[in-house]
C-alpha cells in the first residue's frame, strides 16, 4: 500500500482505485481528547452517489463472473496489503478522530487480514449443495449467487473491522460493495481504503457523510443488500427501509450485556475479566458488560476486587499510556453522565468514578464507574449505556442470576464466570443472547457467527452464516436427456377415480 495517505482536511470519497474530491468545506472532525481539529469529512450529493453506484454495479458483473479460485487469490492480495501497509498511520488517524487508545486501534486493524483470508477460502469451499433427486436419473442441486451490490454502514467505535467482517464475506460471494463510513471514523476509513486497490477497479467504494447518505444508499434500486451496525432506533429504521424493497439486511443494534459471577469461581480472575469486559474502549463496545450479577457469598470480595482494579485504570489521551480514553463526543459523555446522575438520584451508590475526572481533558472524558443499588426501574438498567459504567447486583443463587440477566430487551452477548461445568452449560443453554462467553468474555472467531436477538438485531456476520447473508440460493434441476414424464398433461383417465386410493398423483 502506498505510504501517501489522503489529506485529512480535503473532503473526498474513494472509488477504487482513486480518491475523488468533494465540493464544499465539509464538517470539521475534532479529536475528542484535545478538541483540536484533525480533519474534515464531506457528503456526496445524490447524483454523485448514483454515479458511484452505477460504476460499482458495472464492475460487479465482471467480479461475479470470476471463478472462486481467482477471487480468492485477489482477496488474499487485500490481506497482503493490510499486513504490509503502513497500518500504524491508519491506526493513529483512528485514535485521533475517535479517541480509541492506540493499542486498541492497531489491534483492530491487525485482526482484519485474517477475515479476508478466511472468506477467500470459504467461498471456494462452499458454493452450493447437491440433493438426493426426487426422480431417478435427475440431477438436483442448489447453487449460490451474489446479491449484486451491498451497502455496509459502520459505526465509529470499530470503524474498520466491523465493516470488513461483512465486506470480506460480500466480496467473496461475488458482490460489489459500498462502505458508508462513520463520521467519526472517516479519516481512518478513507486511509485504509487503499488496500482495496488489490481489487478490480470500481468494485469497492467508500463514502463519507451522515445518515442522509446511508438512507440514499439503502433506498437506491442500485443496491441489493445491507449490513448495518448502530443504535436500536437506527437499526429498526434500516430494517424497515430494506424490508420495503425486500432487500436482505443484517442488523447489529447494540446491547446491554449481562455477566454472571458464580460463587464457584476465583473472584480475582472474574474481576479482572469484568474490568476489561466493562471498560474496553471506555465502554463504547456493543458487547460491553453493563450488568453484573454476583451470586451469594462471592459478592463482597468480587465488588472489592472490581473497584480496586477499576481505580487502577489510567485515564488519558489515546496516544499516551492510558486504558481509558475519551468518549467520542460531548453528546456521548452527556448521555453517560445523565444516566449515572439519574440512577444516583433514585438511590444508586457510586462505588468509584461517577464523575468527569480531574487533570485530563479538555476532551470528553468520564471516569470508569461502578454502581450498586441499581433497580430495574432506573433508566440505566434498561438502556444501552455505551460508556465506562457497570452496574453490580447481588443475587442469592444461579437461577436468579439467569432470570435477571435475561430480563432485558437486548440479547447481543452474555458472559459467565464459573468453575462449575453444569453452570457453564446452563449459561450456554439458558442465556438469551446471540453469543455466550464462559470465563473468556468479548472473544470473536472468524468462523463463528456474530450477532444478537431481541432488540440487538437480526442476521449474523462471520462464519458460514455470514457468507450466506450476502448470496442467494438458487435451486436447479437437470435431466441429462429430454424425455416424456408420466405425470405430464393430459392425465390418464384412471387418475380421476377419487374412490381409488391409488388414483391421482400417487402415480408420479
């Protein structure tokens, strides 16, 4: 990949292999840690979007006609470009515009190349299914075909990898793709887009802009499938818009993930895992642990260990030595502060945090916070917090913990810390979530489906399921020689005797 990155202060879009400058001054992006400007993003007009879509559609026809082995070779070249390119510079842009700590930004990018390699080979391995024939001598099977051009609307918290999970699958299936960058995430997404130069011209586009650009893409007759990650309200709107055109859609709409800490586990280990699960990326992770249910006698020791570890977390600029960076915007921090203040006003207790930390800023920082005394009547127990706050609840037994964990409109992920095998398998079976982690929270696997139930979304990315989301099955029946069939018109006269049990289509 070229070491020359696009100018962050020049609004542009990317249509492989070139950047196209957009008219207008664009919207300024601020570093959420220092509040200094780090770049701008523009928004293409409707005609500009349509022109891009026309070119991606034209390129997709050639890509769909490319055999899976040749496609795989090209997708491996994308992975090569990621592994050999200047990803440190891309990661720095991600940190500057989103506030994500640099180690987490570079870690996000490091996990993208393997998903392109996985789908490069998966699409070669799985192209359909042969069925046992319904008639002797007939060859009856299913083939998989690409949808056409797919839209990938990505969030700011993981501006690259979440899009690439679905983009890699879609490309492997033979589609063209258009990625709608998150406003805070535009700079790193456009810089990263250079890796797509390994692909045929015009096959991939990256467009900046706000909700109006996403709405145009989803509503266009020139797009044929959607992958979206974002809020519940936006996810429902996307699902409705896609359904109105009978476009398939994969929706990941966030969560309020529960964790159960058993009284049959080392509470120090559980507390270490919980701190990471709750506060990774300042809690701005869709699978962040937001509710912890601690069983019986483990509660006191676990809470003490959790608070001790939380207080030890370093808060600061993402380019420095800090585990906790800023939230992405003032609005994001204001929401977190409002939820905490409302809970405290109704009787919740702040065990640590619960404030804007001193000595850091001037950006949108909030101290990692542990709350107790939270009730289901409080908004913080029912909303996705999406910030560095976790609520801890004592429960008398494992049954109660399961019931409380499932008492939510969300169902993305769920975790259990236990050394009891029966509890572990009960967690897998009974927790109402698309993903369950036992003693190992927040892990994903390219070969396993990622997604949720309830208000957390529909459909899945990753795994074979993630590939199928971007292709449509077609049934095919081939008889090697044209010949008369005994069930074709006209029916024999003896088929019309209703009183004869052997009459009619039983002759087929």
